[in-house]
C-alpha cells in the first residue's frame, strides 16, 4: 500500500541515467558511488518488484505492457539515477519510453560474473542440473530463479550454466545493437582505480562531480564471493558451455 501511494504521488523522471548490467556485475557499488559523487537521487533495485517473481514473465509474455509497468513503479522511475539489473533485458523499451535518458551498461567477464551469482546463491558450478528447491537462497528470494533461466528470451539452454551464459550474451547483444547510445563500463576497469574511474565516468555522462568518494570505494554493498578460484575446476565440464556461448561477444568487447 505504501509503495502504491508513493508511485501515485511520484512524477516520472524524463532524463534519468539508467545503470544497467547483469546481476553481480558491479552495478550496485558503481551506482551508489555515482549517486554520492553527484549528490543525485538513486533507485538501487526495484525492491518492491523483487517480491513479485512473476513480473519479468508478465513483461516477456505481454501480460503486462511496459508502459503499465513503468506507471506501476513510477516511484522508482522518478529518481535521477535508476539501477536495476533486470531492466537490462528491456533496453529497446527503455529507449522508447525515456528518449531523453542516458544509459550505462556494466559488464563483467562472464566466467567471473556467473561464478559470482552462483557464490551468492551457494550453488556449485560443475553440476549437470539443479533443483531450485535444494537451495535456501532461492527459496528465500524466488525471483533468483529467473537469473538461472533463459527460455523467456527464446533462448534454449541445456542447463543452468548455459542459461546464465545465454543471459550474459543477450545483454551484450543489446549493447552491441545500441552502442551509440550506451556507455559501456567494464567492471574490471573500475577495479583498477575506483575513484578515478568514477570521476571519469561522471564526466562522460555530463554530470557534475560534487563530492570526493575515494574513501567510500571499499564499502561492501553485497556479500563477497570467491574470485580467486580456478575457474576450470569450479565449472568442470560446464566451462566449455560458457566459452562456446560467450566467446564471440567476449572478443567484441575486449575480453
């Protein structure tokens, strides 16, 4: 009820900055640092929508129009900066609905990106198949099931790893089709010098850098995974699936 009232009273931001990217690709920390450095308002995830695990399916199968979705979540769409990973799959709709908006897409090496999601959900990377009911994090937040599936995009996958690789590819393809209108950010480049990277990114999207954030770059917004692992061992036979699906686009964007 509170969210419905807030959305009713809110006015859509005509020229927001959308900060997009696959889950666990660095969107949260980068969005928060931009917001603090520019003193802009921020939507960091559509928290009220996360409870609705069928929302993405409603959009994908046209049970809910994108315009109706925007109106339903008008409060989230009223902020200067809007960060929500699942919006990465609706870039053409965002272009149409917000023609004055700016777009940042954050990408991460797909092997590490998928590994990080699996660490978050406490799921091994080398299984042939999984049962969602076996994992407490998925039972706690059922919307995570969608991050492990790709059928809603018309992409057939043999298992959960192929699904995640196909989802990574889908987002990169959206960028490649609209690269003139999207600023591409590599999470790995951000890690090299976080404060300087944020300052340059803010300049690139024509916002004002108003507050030094160099002492805030090490804040941990989410549970940290284990990145220093042997990825071929972590994924086992699934490693080849990611390589086969993502290799061409990895090359295109410099991985």
